[in-house]
């Protein structure tokens, strides 16, 4: 990366601190509650046998990597890489990339840099996110702010891909998104867009309803509900158990599905669930999240990872100790 | 010609710590559907400007292949299909899978410094690439090209000619060709026939004249080399691609010994339309005695027998010789020799002297007599008692001619003898540059029989070793074939600079000789289709698979059907035919009258002399040699006692 080299030449100290990468979307972290839209109370409903997809399907996922690649004094200079892709499943049952976007960015607080380093960065057309001075008072604060910026950048390119794609989708075509659907207006309103959420930091129920939701048997879903107090677009949602959780964990094999907030969604929640149940195979091993990670999403992620710059990827078998941890 | 533009890469080199690219090997992946296969030649170029390895071009041949998916363990497939194999195929998404290929480096440009293969784009090799990859460019063009086509390298329906270097096939840089493969499927004989045709058409004029001597040791394999065979359009296209004219060999000279009757030829080429082109191969005592060592088995080899044979050759054969018992002998034939032996045994017995004759023990003499007598019995038809030999035209070999010696039905001892003598004479004449040609390719099938990896050190084996190790300097080149290479003496196969493999037996491939081949290459060899060969040649750093067209000559089996062998002729008719062959004007009835009531041995002797002399007036010469008819003695008139007067019936 030439701009980073220039910064180092101007006095910045090289670094190689790779924070825990956020490979997928994070779910909400607060208990917001939900409004039931199917039935009088939250119930566990069998979805029936797994079935094939209702039509041609495409899958959207994004990745993000970032690392501190230098310090000027105690001000971190962060290099980030975000990418997203939509891969469509063809008649040969294989995925083919139909849309892809990447962005490489630098994140720091320009005002906190020395003039020499600042001038060095200025000489290059760096896609730089300049954080406010207040965020640079401590290295840790700047990193937290950088993390937010990386998340946003990744979400943005996902939106940039998704919006034109759903606008051009055929009548029978579906788009499955890894994570929240409600981030994007076009997705949240599209009748054939489905969000698949693997992490369950957010809780929508308490008491018996929570028990019902988290102890679903395999092949069952909950009644459809509307997440309350959602920050973004309104959507309908339900939980779906892909694999039996007994002997593992409450979240084992548990997905939360998001779809358009419409009556049709309630009518076809079971059919969509049966389809997602069918997407369990092939298993997305060796990924540790295979109990919830649909194979096509896993494959989009693998595709994106294969194209990511190698120096930002965490090396699983690195022989040298990681620095800066 | 491979016309497909090489602008579209078919693969990309990948390297990991476990599977790195090295100067001699690299790995690349392709689309799942690809024309790449084991044996495909590929070209690697650095991916782009400024990338490592820019400007370096590497040629390789695919030696191994792998396919795998991202499945971590087979158990995960079971889990995903919930234990039902039928459901495994119902998964909505097919797993990611890879076609990963291993290739051995054929050539790097530039050659120095030798570096690991760049992680670049992989292309299917074009015609020019194949020539570069196999280093054929060095001998394909220039002022004195020495390229000889061996077949077409094929990949994905595309074909490129592959050439051998005559300097390394026929000497002097290296020489000899060895071809292995299972009977019937490896098409060894067809391959040699095609190659000989290619050699005759492409052997560079500046290298001189060349001929081939072929030993036909089984069936009618080589009996119809002068007859055109059927070719398909595909074959013709291949010939055109290889710049070889598909034509039968011409001239072809056939030689075969007689059968035991001494007049009918011991060959399957006895159809009336062809038999006249077969020359009898007949040797006398002199020809045999020179190679008497061939006749001795391992137990016989002792200095005493050797010394006695040398004595016979040097002091007895073709000269006046006194036996020491008052007799004088001029030994020219087996019959003369037998008379000498009898005289010696009788003389020793009658004189009551010791068991020694001229420092040779009588037991040694008996042994040699036994062995020499044995050959005249077992090889009756090849060896004549009267010394009238008919041999190959030593000193008058023709350029681009094939000399076929049919030994298919000859006793193994006789085969050894013929083989040893012919090859020795070839060597002798080539050493003197007096054969008529500058180089001779000797085709020997069933090499494992003549030069076995184990077994006794026979004369034939020693001679084959000698040719293998020194023949290239003389222009004496061995084209050997066998089913199992591992059963041939390793120095004989090891000295063959060009090695060709047809369909191989799996057990044979498991022997140490094939350790250098990858498992995939071995599998390909074990399933090689008819007409496809794997070739190793000094210029090729890796074995290359080629296809060759069907030879343009009649196959042995087809030849026998089209030209069925004639039944043996009665003695008289056989003699007539041979004399007519020498002179068309010979009248059969005259010959029949001449030989009527004559001893067959006398007739054979006269026939042999006539054949050797080839006089202008065949009948006159034959009559003279046969000698005047000794007419049957007319019955002597018996002196008859005149009868008495008729008896009177009257009693008184």
C-alpha cells in the first residue's frame, strides 16, 4: 500500500494490529420487544419437510477486514477493506457472481497527525475517513470509532449492491441476505427478499414466549412477529430451528428470518422456512457457524475472502506471535 | 494444427506451502469442465506486467490430477443428507469443487537462472508451444534438420506433430528404440512399422543411406510389409499432419529358411502371388561354425570345446587336412565333417591309441560333433549338409529397403543362430563401411527372449548388449519390442535412448522400473487406447503421449486372409518352382524329367548350387551339377538252361 509506505517514510511507526474482524452483521443488542402478527400468542409451528427453493435465488453477503498499520505518535492509522457480492444460483446448482463491490479505506484523525505524515497522506488519493479530534484522544477510542466506520462502509456497499439488484430481479427470483433486511429500504419492502440473521444478541421476547422462541424443536418456526422499536425499516420476522439444539446450545441451529412486513409474508412463512430448511445441505463446514450459516452464504463469504488482500487476513497458522494484542 | 488462440487462459498456477511451485513441478486449477487431462502440455506465463516471473515462460506436462470439494469430512456429507444418499444430490447448491492439476516442467524460457514456476496464467499449448516445450525447435529447422515424426500429440481434439531427433534415434549421439506393452493392445508392431516408414521418408539425406532388418518371430506379423493396407480418413489426415506419405514399404526383401524337406519355404508368405519374392535362407557348415558358440549352452561352455571348434575353423575347414590315420579330408559340408569325425573315431579305435587326438580329448570331440550334428538336425532347412549357402546380400544393401527374415516357425536354436549371425554380419560390414548403407535399424520382437533380465549369459544376449552399448557409433540401431520391459536386461533397455510404451500391464507398472511415473500416468498407461503411445526421448524431459496412424501396410492377419499360404508342394513341383523363379524360360517338364528317379539329396545339392551360381542357362547348369543320369542297369540276361525236350506224356 503506497500511501501507508509514504506515511511510514514520513515518520509514522509501522504496526500490525489486527482487531477481531467482524465477518458478518451484528444483531441488535437490546431487548426491544415485538408485536405478534400471526395468532394470539407466540407458538412453535412445524414447517413441514424441507423443500427446494421457490425460484431462482441469489445470495448477498459482505465482509470487512481492518488493521492498524501504523501509529503516528499514539494516533492509529487504520487500513480497512470492505467487500460485498451477490452470487446467483444457476441451473447447474452453482453460484455465479452477478454483482460485486469493494472499498479500501484509510481511517485516522488527520488533525492528530504530525504535519509530515499528514502531508505524506495528502500526496495520495487515499479514500480516507477523517475522525474528529475528540475520537483521537485515546488510541482505544479511535479504534472503536474506526470499527463503527468500517461497519458502516460495509453496510453501505451492501446497500449499493442490493438496491439495483432487487430492482432488476425477475418475478420468480429471490434474494437471500446474510443479516438484517431492515437496513435497506429496498430490501425491507421487497416481497422476495429474505434476511437470515445468525446472531441473537437482540431479544424480542421474555418469559414463556422467550422459552418458546429459544427452545424450538428442529423443523419448527415461531409465529410471525414484528420487531418493535426497530431502528430501521419495518419488517416481519420469525425464528426457525434448523438443527436440534438439545445437547448443544439454545442458539444452536437457530435462525431469525426477516421478510417484508406484509400479509403475504405471514401466509408463506412456513413455505419459506421449509425452503431455508432445505438449504441446510450441503453443510457449510468447516465454518464453526455451520449450524446457522447457509451454504450459499458461506460460499459468497468464501468468494469474498479469496479476493481480499492477504495482508489484512488473520493468519490462522502464523508462525510469529501477533503483535499489539 | 492447433489453431485455437492462446489468449484465453484455461487455468492458473497456485502454490501453497504444502504444494509449492518449484523449478520442476507446479500446480494449477482449471474450470470443472476442461479439456485438460493427464499428458496435456500447457504453457505458463506470468499474469501481468510487473508481476513476479514476468517474461518467463514455462512449459509443462500434466502428470497428476485432483478433484475435491470444500467438504471437511465425509461425515458432513452424511449429516447434510441426513444419512440418505439419494438426498445428497437434492441439495439446492452444489458444493464448490476444484480441478487441481500437477504438471512437470518440460522447459523454462529463459533456461537460466532456473527458478520456480511463476504463479501465472495457464494456456493450452499450441503447435509452436509443443515444439518449444519438447525442445524440437533445435532439430526441426535449420540447415540440417533431423526430425522424424513419431505421432501426434493430442489434447481436447487438437493435434500437434511430435518429432524425434534422428541423431538420438539412429545415432551417433544416442540410439536405439525400445517399445513395451501388452500383446494385442499395445500395437507394438504397428508402431514400429509406422516409425520405420517415417524414418525412411524423413531420415536426412546428409546422414546417408539407411535400411531395416526385421526378424519376424511370430506368425505373419511382418510378412506383408510390401502390401498396402486399409486406412481410414482419420489415419490419412494424421499422415498428412505428420508429413508422411502413407505407402507400403518398397523394396522389401524376404528371407526364410526351407522346411525340413529342403524345398518348401518355411514361411506364411507362400501364396503363389508372393512366394517368388521370398529368398531361401540357407547356410552351410562355414556359416554355422563361425557362430558355434550360439549352439553351446551354459554347461557346454568350456575352453576345451571352444579350442576344438577354433581348431576346426582355422585348420580344417576348406583346406586339405590329414586326419593322422592316413586319410585326407577337405571339409566343406556337414557331411564332410561327419566323415572326418568317423575317421577320427575309427582311427583311434583301430590304432588302440589313447583317447587323445591332436591334443583334443575324444569326449570333447564327441561333444562338438553332437552339438553340430544337432543343429543340422534341428535346423534342417536352414542348415544344409552340402554347404551351398544362400544369404542376405552383404555389401549390397539398398537404401530405404527392408529385409525381413522370417523365423516364426524355426526352432529356437535356429532363431538364435540366425539372429546372432545376421547381427554379427551387419556389425562386421558396418564397421568396414561395406554394407551398402550407413545405418541399419534392426527390429527384434520378444526381446525378453533374446536378452532376458535373468537367465544364462548367452551369446545372443552378449551380442545384444554389445549393440546396445556400442551400436550407435556404427549405425547399428536396435528397435526392440517386448511385453514386459522389466524382463529384459536392464542395460539393453537402459541404452535405448527412445523408449515407447503402449498399453501396459498393471503388474508390470508396479515394478521398480516405473517408479518415476505418477500414479495417474500409470493409470493412463494401463488404459491406453490402441494407437496411442507414451514416448520418452532424450530431448523430452518428461514422457509425452502421442497418437500414431495405422501403418499403411497390410497387417499380418489381414495378409494371411488376403493371401492365404499355399499348401506345401510335392518335392518335384517345389524344385520346378525354384528353378522357374531363377529363369522364367525353364520348362517344368524338362526339370521333372531331369529329377525323376534321382535321390532327393542330390537334387537339393544341385538346386542349391544353381541358386548360388545363378547361371545364365539354369537348366544346363542344373543338369551338369546333378550329373549324368546313371541309367538303371538293364537286367542281365540270365543264362537259362534249355529245357529238356517236352516231356512225353507217354509213360513209356
